[in-house]
């Protein structure tokens, strides 16, 4: 695999020099100063690529080229934004950036209820509690119709949880759920979130999927022309919140997309953290089924205390995702293709060595450094085992024939 690392540009607390020292070969970044729907000037893309090259690495994956909300809804000025997207793809390809990680999640790109979950060893992780989300929707957003998403037992438990919660705990949940995706999205307010959600009133999963497929099929000629691979990121979390349907949360969703979008350049970012938030998902099986459509990987692990309640794991190797089995699939697929796939360690605990740095949530230096080291070691061990088994087989064949 190619060792990737997400870099948030010059304002990132972690320098390109430090990233290279971590053993990274491929930087995953974006033009974070640009808004969804903007045209990315060729000179800005070239400037960013040159900074990464001078630091001794390659900018091979862009995460992300945000999709404008008008495109997701197919309203307003969506056709112009699609044309702008095509221009960006051509400009990126001219600069050698051939993988685009993006998402099609309406309004809010991710959700956590605790951004400062302290672990017994003093490190800090990220946590999610579906009951806290339900309580936030009931008592902060005051969302109508949430009964369609939450059963009575869940709502009753959420009510009890909120009644017992301190003011600080309630602020923690609200702050986490209103925080924008690192590097790309502004933080929201309850009123602002209500307005954005209202724009999707009446949208169901079928309609949102159709809009995704239409978008992908409209840009597919440019993908075929440039060789760019579009790697959609799974919904995070992979179940409905805020009344918004999820459209890429499981194997069936990927299957539907592949069927509707025949271009081989339309594929997936295999994010084990997002998929793993639903215990029904099996990342290994998903990799096996869609191996030829996996263009990029985010590897991390989660620990569940119960369905819908989880936190980022202490180790990228330990959790509900069978990481050794998944890494084996990655190695085998790379050998089948004859080229490596970029993988970045997704998220990492905040360690004491990161204190004082203004890192984005989940994007510390120390935590991801450990994760990358674990994953590289796992990859090396698997390759050694495969090659040793192959060598033994060859020796046995020669001895038998001799």
C-alpha cells in the first residue's frame, strides 16, 4: 500500500516535514480555502502539488472536492456547479491528482457526540452515542417527525438521559454535533441547522440516490477522459440522523451505485470507521465484493459498548473490524492490479505529545503516527507470510520434479 496522510494545508498544526518523517509517501489534501461549487484555478492546484513535491512526497488523492448542496438536491444552479466540478477534475488530472475522495451527505458531513472523550491512559478519543443524538434532536433541534427514525424505547431512554445530564454534558453534545467537518465546513448553529434541514424536506433515500447517480453519470465522460477515480466516502454515521436519509451506508448501497453507474472510475473510499459504526457491516466482505471499485482506503477501528454507542479504538488494529483479514484483501488486490492503493490512517487519539498543538479533532500527529506504524507493520507481516508460503511451494515443486 501507499502510506497516505491527510494534510489540511499550510494552516495545519502538522507540517509536511513531520508528515514525511512519519514514513508517508502520498499526501491527501485539498484546496481548503475554496467553497463548494467554486472553480479551482489551475495555478492553485499546481502550487499545492509543488509544495508537497518539494517536501519529498506526492499529492495523489484530493479529499475532497466538495459537492454543492444544489447538486445534491438538483435545484437552483446545480448545472453550473456540475460544470465547475468537471473543470476541477480536468485541472486536478493535469497536475497528476487522479483520485477524488468526496461525500454526498446532505447538510452535515459527519457526526460525533464527544470530541474530547478521555481514556484511562489520559489520551483523548472521539465518541458517538445514538441516544445523545436522539436527545439533541428532541430537546435542542425540536425536530418534528423524529418518531419515524427513533422507536419509543430509544426516545424514552434519550429523555431519561437528557433529564439526568448536566449543563456541561448538554453543551458537549450540542457542540460536537454542530461542529463542521475538519477543514471544509463551518460550524453550525441550531437555527442554521434547522434551515439547512428544511431544504431537504420531502427527500427520501430513493430521490437522493437518483441525484447521486445522475451527478456521477454526468461527470463520467470526464472521468474516462482524465482517468480520475471518484471514491465516494460512506455516510458517517451509516444510519439516518436529523431526518436525512443515508444513501451509502452498506453493501447494498454500493451495489446499487455500481449498477447505476457503469464507469469503472466510479468507486468507493473504503472507510472502516464509517462502515464499522454499524455492526451489521463487514468491511472484509465489502472489500471482497467491490475490490475493483475500491480506489482509496481509510483504516481505523471502533469499539462498541452496544449498537449505536461506540468510540475510536486505542489501536487501529483492534476493534470490530478484522484488520488483518482486511489488510490481506488489500495486499491481494494490489498484486492483482499490479499497483498500490493509497491508504491513510483515519483518526487517531490525541496524546500528550500533541498537547499545545491546534489539531483538528481526530487528526493528531501522535495518534495517527502510531496507527500508520501499526498498519505498515501488519502489511509487512502479511506480505512476508505470503511470499514465504509461495517460496516454500516453489521449493517443494522443484524438489518433487528433481
